[in-house]
C-alpha cells in the first residue's frame, strides 16, 4: 500500500476544515474535485488565524453517486444525501489511482486585506482548479 507523506509545510501549518464540497458530474467528465462553494472558510481562517492550504483531489465516483445527486436536486431535497455515500465510494476506490495536488499555503493575513470573503473564495477556487494541470516537482 502506498504511503502518503506529509509535506514539510503542512506539518508547520494548519488548514481550515470544511472549505469545499464534492463537485457534480460534468457533461463530459467522470471526475470529482474539491470545489469551494462557500466563503465562510475565508472568515474562519481569519478568525482562527490559520493559513489555507489549497487542495485538488481527483478521482472517479460511481454512477449511483451522481444519479443520487441529480435525483435529490430534481426532487428539491436540500439535504446533501449523497455525502452519506461518500465513505462507501472511497472504499470502492481501493486499488485505483487518484491524484491529490497541494498548493502553496495562503497566509491568513493575506486574506484579511479588506477584500470581501466571496472575492477570496472565488480566487482560491480558480487556483485550486489550476492545480489540476500542475506538474509534479522533483
């Protein structure tokens, strides 16, 4: 089994938890990634004085997961039911490949520059998606 080592900067800094959700299935893709949808994580980072570590996670989920999401949305159920199945989906990935890309940590002081939290959340979301194409260093 592969072992994932913690980058040196991650040992010194902490990220704000719960900064994103799993994105929906696109028309021509079968991947999911961390998708920043709320700006509260920016406020939490500033209040707790914690840096934000952008993370891009890519893998493949089952059709059931996406179909449940689409059904829930079509019926108008606001509770994110498919998140209950996310652990099961992850266990099904045993033996499959997925990529995790860590970006450079964003200091909380930088987020506290007077710009609205929504602006920073959008900037970080764009940065996270740019990580998808970033090449591995070293």
